[in-house]
C-alpha cells in the first residue's frame, strides 16, 4: 500500500535542501519568498549555499540536510533548491527507516529523479515539480500554481491537461500508477537498486528531458526498455523534450524517433507535457498515485486521479 504524507496547510513549515548541484543565493532567496507568498513558513537548511566541486557541499553535508529535515517533526515537506548533479550518491546513503518513520513530500525534478525513484521503492508518493532556486525564483509565470497547491495540500482538483495541450503519437487509453521523471536519470538508474522497475504494476510513465540529441534519446529509451523499465507500463507521456528535436536538415522528426525507439510497445503515447524541463509553466505531477491517459486522433489528455497526500 502506498504511503501518502500528511497534507500541508497554510502556515506549515517547508524545508529547503540542496541534494544536488550548487545553488545561486539570489535565486534561492526569491524562491523562498515565493513559497512564503503561498502561505508557508520556510526553513533553509544549513549548508545549502555550500559548494564542493560540482555539488552543493560534500556528500555527507547533503545527506545531513535531508536526514535532518525528515527527522524534524515541524517540517511538513521538502522542496529541493535545484537539480544539477549529485543526488544519485545521496540516495545511496539515504536512511530508509528514517524516511519511512517520517514520510514527507519531496518536490523537485531533473537530478531529483533519483530521490523520486528511491521514495517510490519505499512505497511513498512524491512531487515532480518546481524547485526553489529555479521556477519558484521566477514567480508564478514559471510554474503552475494550481497543481503545486493540490500536490502539497490536496485542495482543489487533481491536474488534468487542457484540450489541445498534448499531441497523440499513438491512440489508445491507459490507466496506472504515475511514475517517471528525467529520462537521462531513469536510464542512468537502470541496473541500480533504485531503477525504475514497474514489475508488472500497471504504470503510466512520464518521461522528460532537455537538450538531448535524438540518438541519445533513442539510446536511453533502449536502455530503459531492455532493462525492464517498461514492464507494466500501459502508456507513456513525454514532456516538451525541449532542445531534443533534430535540425531541419535532418530529414526526420522527434516524433518519428520516439515511435521508432518504442517499437514493440503498443500503448498510447503523448508528447508535450509541460513538466520538468519546460518552456511553459512547470507542472507539478504527483508520483505514486493513479493517473489516466486518453489519446485520440492527433491529441490526447492526462488526468491525475488522486491527491498524493492524506
């Protein structure tokens, strides 16, 4: 059975951690102000602005941040400052017994996909959504406030894409548990203890990335499929895949690459969801809850069916 962390209410405390790349102080400050404008208290953990090589502080310090926030009974959710690199080594040291004793929503995308995978293996929901020193720093034009609010509080309606928002690459209908994240991380996690392994569980898979050439997209989808990452997947929803399309002179399209890469998968496929690395307002998707997709002729929709909080 899935574990849903408690729903937040106005005034509740959100902790900000930096489990991955180095954080810009000004952007962090603006992101904290945005969370406060939503009605939450915010605590930035010590060491968030540290730098160690290409990460936000040493591995030990980044683990201490997360463990401290999970253990603190006053903290209702954890918003990651940014992605980048480094979260893969963090999940290797994450204390699962501590996380299970104190379930809390973790919000982020990109390299934070490592954390989403780890939490999914623990049977917990999490939020693939905007980060403090990224979209939240840019204000409400950079993220979808309604889906973030519903993800954190359970108030309002679950996310449902608007008519014409998504392109259908293959028609059909599918329902399953929403899983996924950044394609390059999903592929990198293959063969690790945190790999995407639906193992027959009916799954709706969300996949997104940025600035990956088509041949690398194909390679990563092959890795996912060959490692069992698509077993149980009933439908696939791609993000905008910003910067992943071939040049005009290539003679082929990204859509053709995606269909060719998923040869042998016969479920519905959608493209264009504004989640993760996107040019439109960043959507918050609750991972670990049921979702449904419908694909018709030329367009389709995704609908989240439950709140990720209790």
